[in-house]
């Protein structure tokens, strides 16, 4: 006969799979990293039994911040940990190890966090490390209103979700980086094109060399304290009569 523990696995695995599918679907329609992380918080609450609220902590140059949250209450509890420089969410983010603790157990190690978490009505905490992009670690933090809100099964489910989500977020991060690079390249090409047009017009009008035409544009840019591209674009527009 199956134990209750065994019987829960199919249902909760379906929830985790559904959450990951939803996260992948979001990638096709969303290009805001903060929105994507907030969606992760919402999905963790649905996918992992016992989770009432969730946040995402990111460490940037060892400075923690809450970048996504399901409520202001748990955001404030995260900030309690940041203010003291330690806490279960910081511990998970810095060590790369999952942290599962009841609020009562946390009192000895993190008294401020335990006091405020208990006052807010939470009894258990579960945090799994998260690597969003290279050099930026973080953690997915789960809060439960029950004193025995998280079991080993919940720990494994959160670890499964964050491990799979990490791969998804890395792909998304590379996509955003590639898009930014493409935008910078497009801007650079557009800038080069309009400057070359302005140079060509100046060369034809004044019968000067390309270097001399470029020098004239640079000198005007410096006199007017304006970007070279803007000076060139204005000159081309004036010379051709097109906006």
C-alpha cells in the first residue's frame, strides 16, 4: 500500500511541471526580467505545497535586494535580513545550499527575522539558491503560516523547480544580452551612416577631402556641445530638405 508521501508525488510533480511550462510560455510574450521573476514567485506559491508567500532575492556585488515578491509583508521580512546582514534567504543565496527552518528554530540564529516573521503570522521558511546570470546569485524564498509548513518533499520540489527555472532564466538572460548587443550595433550603424552622408554632402559642396569634412563636423559638434550624430543628421536634413 502506498504511503501518503508516495501518493502526493504525482499531483505535486504535475504542479511543478505546469509551473515550468507556464514560465517557458511567458518567455514567448514577456521581455521584462523583473516581470518574469515575479511570475516565478506566483508559480512557486501554486506549485509547492504549504507556500503562502514567496520572494526572490538577488545578490549584486554581495548586496542583497528583493526583486520580486507576492506581498509587501514578506518583502519587509527580507529587508529585516538585509539590515542585519544575515538570514535564511541570504544564507541560501551566498552558500548555494537550500535552507529549511521553522521560525521557532530560527530564533537562536536570526532573532530579528524570527521575531518579525512570527509577528507577521509565519511559522516556517524554505529558501532555495538561484543563479540567474553568471556572477549574480540569489534565492527563491518561501514563507508558510504553519509551524511545520515544509517537509522534505517540499524541499525537493522547490529544488527541482529552481534548478529547472535557473536554466530557463539563463537562456532568457542570454536572449536579452543578445538583443541589447543587436540594438547597440544597429544604433552604431545608423550613426555611422548619417555621419557618412553628411561627410559626402560637405565633400561635394566644398570640394574637400573626407578627413576635412569629418573635421568640420567634429568642430561644429564641439562648438555646440552636441553629439556628432545629431549635428550630422541636422546637416543632412537641411541639405536634402527631408526631415
